[in-house]
């Protein structure tokens, strides 16, 4: 029985999923170049939410300026992390020990961020004020929250910007080429270390922007990071690791499954989703849409 | 070779870890007799986390498999014990034996599914698994978790049991390390392909060690639940996956001795720092420690000590 | 051991096409051919690392195809690699013991160390060894497994003339003392001919010639394969 409520739920889910795709795209980008799963991705997500909140609340800046500022600050921090914390040989490594080291390092950083935020803001959640309060009625009985709609549209635009960046700018093409074939790209003069800094910066910026955007719809607290990371990861996996636009499809699928699950099962939906995704990860680790073939 | 000689050989090869473990247990016993309950609790906390970090160390240093979700078997061990004791009313001894086995089954099975994944994915998959457990436990038993209202065992007995459990655990790990199996595992970690060409069934050992590691982690969780008489969803939280890693990394990931050092130091700090500077700053400091160690001194504390010991004396 | 009509394809490339070899007695067998002719691929198939599309590999009548590499290794097929694969963090002695822990402290272990000139460095970390010593270690390791068939992938690769001499002597010694079947993939034709009893020539995935070194040396096909691209 398809009710108006179910459709509303579905729309919300899709919008939510689209915004999450942004986080997933960032994760995918980072993996493509650095060959590691960014364990601090969730931390950047919450950082984005908290930064945006701070800019609005303490500096009284308008929403979009705050978001831009958040993005800039995150980029600097993220690129800085790769530059200052990671030794040059670990920035792009296929050696499992090296990869593990990087992932553990990032997990440590995520812990630092999480607890710094916990210390600064206490355990409470923060929210960023919406600029479009209320909801819109698309069909009789079918609602969607304005802000959520806005946020998902903004996310789509950002995605578009990513596409243009990867396709038409030198840097973007360099990143894409590097993700496809590291050796060839290096032989053509692209520096892995530099690209790692930039890519990590961009990827984490996506996470934080997403966090800032979603903070205007839901509230965010310091422990949300570890809930978001698995979601982002499974979306990436659904869409195919390395396939940036697969994340979009993955986000959509996630949104649909989650909202339907939420509608019927309520509390367990997140578990359900995680399990479904875990199952997919096992059956087809390169993702449903395949994407770039992984080099071992 | 007679059993005694083999034993001697094992101890010879790992004399430092063996002495450390022995010293720890002597201290443990002494602490009990002093009767300072805070000291006792500190030790019991230390032991649980020692066992947890040793189990992570086993998995990582011996088969190269990264687990970012070791809170899973840890928590399952704790929850199983609580469920067996308070909901199902099993006899304590049976509960104590079954709980880690359940943890081994769960952890091992989950781990089994991740073996074919490349290391980065494997780590994250296990993280996801621990998050799933987190949510399920929160949803199933709520924030209060499961508690044991009644003291089923006397305080002294609890202490003794934990002592025994962890002694067995640490010694087993120690013996495996220095045995033929340990050698095979080290080889697998270095080069799985070459190991296969020498007749080693890599997949079998990888799975085996997952079950073993989960068993020991579960043992740690069981001990933890035993002395706190409680288990709730927070046992699956990320810090419990991160702490064992921090302990092993800071102490020195190459050897069991490093793992012991790291876990002792961090556990002791965990009992005192949060009181002085608050929990958030404690974790922040740990995070920094890990990053620092990995970047500047990957050999960890143990590496630093070794270097200091082998430095040539000044002068002629 | 028999290799029967083995065909192995990769995406777009047929690496091996109906290759057959019959090895009945002990001895040293050469496997030669230009780069890309499928020599290493054939070893990988025999060894179990690759599964052929067609054909069988029989060891004493039992088909090895489809078995896992470690099972094949336990059945008596040992292998060295083109670039020595060490357990770098283990000592030389430990490297050998991985294959056969029971050898610890035995006379046989000492003999093996002697044969490969590794006795003096037995406690050194494998990563500290020079290239020539690593090649020796690889051979020692595979010998310790008691494998009846040894597949050696370019054992002379990268060695200087002294190293080559040493290696050749070792291979000869293994053959005489331990009575094994040794299959040697090699580029260095002269040296290979000096120790091989029988040689197979691969080109473009097909076996194009086989015979004793004397026959092959004077055969026209060898010349074509190596110098004219056939």
C-alpha cells in the first residue's frame, strides 16, 4: 500500500541519500589516490557541522558564507594533516603495513577531533538554523522539508562541480589519472605526495560541507562521526570504489532502502541497512557498479 | 625433545615477555592482599585491557589482519556473560567458559567473512560490524544494559578467577608466539604467496587466528563484565576498538612485550588521568601519542627502551 | 610428472596453448624461450597459482589442476621465484624452518646450510642478505620441504659470474645428492645447457621443440625463436 506518508518518507530518504553521496564521493576520491579508507572521514563530517555552527553563532555570519568558510578551513586542515603528519613515503602507499599505519593514524586523529569537540561543546548536539523553514507540499499529503530539499539540491550542484573539476581542470584530470594508474601518472610527472594533500583536502572538505549542510536539517553531536563513516563506506561500496559517480547511485539506493526501512521497521533500520551493505561488500567488494578495476 | 626442554626453549626465546607477565601476576596477587579496592579495580581493568590488546596484537602482528572493530568480540564476551548469568541463570563456571566461546564464534565468523578483502576494507568491515553490534545492543537492552544485581560470587573469588583466566590467556599467547605455529604465522604475514608455495595453508591459519583472537578478546570482555557486573552498549563503542590499537602501537607493535608495556601504561593512565583532566583530554592525549609514535618512532616505547639499552657507553 | 595439453588464457592473451611435457625420471630439465613465451605462466600453473582453461598436470597419475597451491606444495612440488621472496623479518635459519620446523637442530639442517654456503649467516635477518645469498636461501628453503620436484624460475638471474658458478654447482649437487626432478626456467642458454639433461623450448605459448641440449643447440628452431622472432 503506497501511502502519501511513504512517499514523503521516500523523498526525504532520497534527499538525505543524495547529501550523503557527497561524503561518500569524498571517501571514494581519497581512496582512489591514497589507496586507504579514510578513518577520519566521520570526524571531518562532524567538524564541518560544528565549524558551521560556530561561524553562525559566534561570528554571526550568514549560512552560505559559513559553509564556504567551513569548507576552506577544512581543506587547509586536511591538506595540512597530510603534509605535516604523514611521512612522504606513506602518502600514497600500496604496502599493507603502510596502509594500516595511515589508517590507524587517521583513527587516532579522529579520536582527537571527536574528544576536542566533546570537550568544547559538551555532549549536546548543535544545529545550524535553516534558512528555509517549513515544508513544501508537492502532492496532496506528500511533504518534504524545505531545508532538506535545498540541501540536497546544493549537494547535487557540488557534485556537478566535482564532475567539471575532474574532467576539465588540469588538477582534476591529474587526480583522475592518478587514481586510474599510479605509475603512469607518476611517469608523466604527477607527484603523488602533492596529489594526496589536495585530494585528501577535497575529500574531507566534502565530508565537512555535508556535515555543515546536514546540520541545518538535523542536529549533530560529537559521536555522530562514527555513525556516518560506515554509511559513507557502504555507499561507496555500493557504487563501486573509485567510481565517483557510483557514489551518487549508491546514495540514492541507500536513501531509498533506509527510508523504506525506517517507515516499516523504525528503530532497526540502520542495522538493517548496515547489514545489507555488509553483505554486498562481501559478495562484490568492488561495488555493484564495478567501477575502476582495483590493482592488488 | 622432552616437554621440559621444549618449555625451556620457549621461555628462552621470549624471556622478556615471560618475566613481564610473571611480574605482573605477582603484583596482581599482592594487590589483592593489600585490600585496597581501588588498586584491585585498577588491576582488573588493566588485565581486561591487556588481554584485549594482546588479542589484537595477535591478529595484527601475526597475520597482518587489521581489525578496527575489536570491540566486537570484547563486547560479545561481556554481554554473553551477563546474559548467561542474569537472564539464563547458568552456573557461573559454565557461563565463564561459554562466554568467550560465544565471542570466538561471533568474532571468528565475522572475521571469516572479511578474510578475502584487502586490508583497508577488512579493517573497515570489522568497524562496521562493531557498529552494528553497538546499535543492536542499544536497541535491544537500552541504555541501562544488563546488570547483575546480586553478587553471585564473592569479591575474592572474582579476583582469583580473573587472575587465572588472564594468566592462561597470556601464557597461551606467549607459547603460540614462540612455537612452530608462530613461525608459520609470521611467514604468512610477510609473504602469503611464498608461504603457500612452501605448503602452508594460509587461509586456514588466517581463520584460525581470527577465532583465537576473538576468543581472547572475549575473555577480556568477560573479565571486564565480571568485575563491573554490568554490560551495556557502550562496550561496543569506538574507543574500545581504538584503545587496544593505541596500546599495541605505543608500546611497540613488533612484540608481545611491547603490547604488555603499552597496555600497562595506558591502562594505569586511564585510571588516573580522567579524574585529573577529564575523559576527553585523556583520549585526546592518547590520540596524539599514537600519531606521534607512528610518525616519529614507529618502534614504540619498546623500541626506545631497546635503543637506550644497546647504546654504547660514553667514553673510551 | 606429466603436463598434458595445458592451455591458459588471460584477457586478450593466450599465454599457453596446448603445452605438453612428459618428465619421467630424475634429472635437470630446462625450459627456455624468449620473454613472454609463457615459461613463468607454466610454472604458475603447475604450482597451483593459476588455473588453466584446458589440460591437466599429473603427478604420479594424480591431477593437480584445481588443487590449492599449498596442497600441491605438500604433494612434493617446490618453487622458487624470479625475484627472491624472502621472509625479510625472519632470520635465515627461521626462513628455512618455516618450510619444515622439524628440522630444527638437526644434522640435515646443518647440511643444507653448508650446501648453500649459509652457515655463517644463519642468524642474520633475511633482509640483510645480499642478492646472491637470497637466491641461495630460496633454494635452501625449497629443498628443506623435501619436495621431489623443484621448479626454479630463473635461478641465475642477476648473478655475477661467481654467483652463477655457485648456483650451478648447487643445482648439480642437489640433483646428484638428493635425486630430484628439477625444472629450470632460464634465459642464460649456455649455462643452462651445461647442466640440463633435457630441454623444452616455448614460444608464444606453444612448445615448439624439445630435446637434449646437444640437439637443441644445433637446431634451427632455436635460432629462429630467439633471433628471428619466429
